[in-house]
C-alpha cells in the first residue's frame, strides 16, 4: 500500500511518536492488531474497546476508521498481514515496540491482564521480533505503579519520562540513557 495517501496525525502523535502522517490503513490495522491481542481471552471487553477508541481519537484517526473497530472480527485476524500495512511518513519508525506497549495497555484496560492475553502479547512480540526482556518491562511497570527498574536493557516510550518524570527518574546509577533521532523510545541499559 505504498501509494496510499498519508493523513496528517494529531499534535499528540507528532510529539509522542515523532511522525506527522500515517495512512488510514495503518491507523485501521494498528487498532485491529490491538483488538486481536486484547481479544485473546475470548472477547474484547467494552473497557478495552473504549481504550482503543480514546487512543486512536487522540492519535488523530478519522472517525470512520474508529467506527470500524467495533465491527472487527478479532478472532480471524492475521497479525502478520495486518502488520505489513502499517506505514507512516518516517521510514525509520517502527511500530513493533509501540504495538507491544499498547497491547499491554489495552489488555489491562478492563482491570485484568489474563494469561491468554499475556500469551498473545508474547506471541505478537515474537512475531514482531521484540525481545522478551522488553515485553516484560511495560507489564512490570504497570504492576509497580508506573516505576520501572531493570537489570538489563529496556525500552520505555519517552513521553512517560518527558512528561511525568525527570530523566533521572527510574534510572539507577551505572545506567546509560539514550534514544536515537526520530525514535519514540528511551533505552536504559547498563554501561
């Protein structure tokens, strides 16, 4: 879908993801991937769908894209196919880590992060090539009140540090903090 028209995204998306535009298909499929993961326990709970709608509205997805989520059959979703059509205006931007982070967030929106959802997140992470250690970070952070301490390497969406913490928050002595240009993730690793 390389020829599909790019749609401008919201200021939130520009600030948090470092992109200015995405295709409608990308917005649609991003939500579909999240619904497929959230529905791993059988159903997409109303709170999970509400979380997705709020997030995508904040991102700048058109209303007709958002309206499509409620009718989506998450049980027959082909994650690999959906992922191939997530395109934005920054060629180096990668949806993988964002999707895993948001998958955990949407799965927890109903107050439970079930074993089926956890297994689906792990499976999606493996399919996306996201390291297991990175998958554990956001899940642990949600269990420990937003604080994130790691022994090895982790990736945290940088907006959480920029808007909620100083750069030193949650970074133990002896850790290096860095992120690349156009990246939307902060890397914390041992020096």
